[in-house]
C-alpha cells in the first residue's frame, strides 16, 4: 500500500490518498449514482455495469490519465476483469454525461481532503 506525504500550505505534512483508496472511493460514489444496468432487452447483454464504467472513468479523470494508462494502472489495483481502454473510450462517448463526471470529481476531491 502506498502512502504519499506532501507538505501542506503551512508546512504541515499531509497524507495523500493512495491510488487504491481513490479507486475504492470512486467505486462507492459510482454505485450511488449510476443507473441500473439494462436487462431483458434484445442484443448482447452488458458485460460490465454502468457503475464500474463510471468509477473507472472517474479514477481516470482524478489522476489525469489516458485510457491506456488507466488500463495499465488498474491491472495492479483491481481483481477480476475490467473493461479495456477501447471499451472505456466507447462508453465515455456514448453514455457518459460530462456534468455528472464533473460533479462526482468535485465530490471525490472534497471527500479525500477530509
């Protein structure tokens, strides 16, 4: 587990959240606001939930990563399968509301500061 220590505004040492902690917060926030995954419709069923896509895209936005860098960093952090960088980009274009992502990013930043 990583622990990052940085100097705060007044010279105090402050602790930065590790990528694993940030991912856990992202998953929790995404589960709260993500729409349910559609079931019972025609076509191929969804392999991953909306919440997982939203959490990974929130993680990506928090650390300012590219889609490929996001996929590479998640290989160390996540257990089990997760979407590829191509799936993330496709989901972001078709289904992601930028206002929702901005609101979640602000909320995530506030929670990690506290």
